[in-house]
C-alpha cells in the first residue's frame, strides 16, 4: 500500500469537503474554495472528520494515482484553511520591486523594467527597506499556482554562482564558486 495514499486526511474545523458522483472534490474553507477532478478508479470516503482514499488494485498506475490524489487533496485542505506563502529576495545593486494590485514591476539590471500581470488568485506584496534587499511575498490558497508564479518570477533573473546576484527564495542555499585566483 502507498505510504502517502493510505494516510487519512484530517479535516480541520471550518473546512467542508463535498465529493460528487463524478469524483469531483470541492473543498471549502475560510480562505476560499478549490476543486479537483479525481480519477474515477480512486474512491473517496468522508467519515469521522477524516477523508480516506482507496484504490481498486495494486497496479502501478493505481498505486501512482493513489498517492498523487491524496497529496493534491491534502494541499487543497491546507490551502483553504491556512493558505500558502512564498518569499523571494532580490539580490543585486539597483534591483527593485513594486506591487500595485495584481501588477508586479521589477528592475533587475536590464535596460527596461519587467512588468508582470499576476493571476487574481495570487496576492503579491513588495517590501523595500533601506539598507536591505527588496522582498516579494506571494500568498495564495492554490499551492500549484503559487509555485508556478514564483518559479516564473525566479526565471527572470536566476541567482548566478559567483556573487549570488538574482532572485532567490528566502532560505535557499546557493552553491557559490570561487572565481579566478591571481597567479604568481
């Protein structure tokens, strides 16, 4: 049995889960509502404040889907109850970020500013304090979407290995290279 798939999902207070006949899972919580279509082979049962997923056979496909859908539903429950937050740091001289609603404008050392329109489900906040690097904070209830947006922002200027300049996640450890040494 799948180690991930066999674990029951605890449903916190204030969160409701509805499973339709077509295996469409709808999770409602204090922060919003998310839906996910689950493969028809996987069966879902809500009882005693827990959601359990089970598979019909031990085929490779069913084992893979069992763990996948359990993780996706768990991420939905966590998203609508507590939400997700990703912080990114802009490291570099002159790097700036400003947020105006769903529009993020960044100066990343190019000849032009980069303007990015974010999806309505993602809330953005840009903080610039004196004598420190600018920070971008993304908040959302959808883990997949917030990860995709953060990855897109990071791809605009990946951290380089010599000085560490670029956009990095807060807490990310970068492998640094030493660079050239003066020969005698």
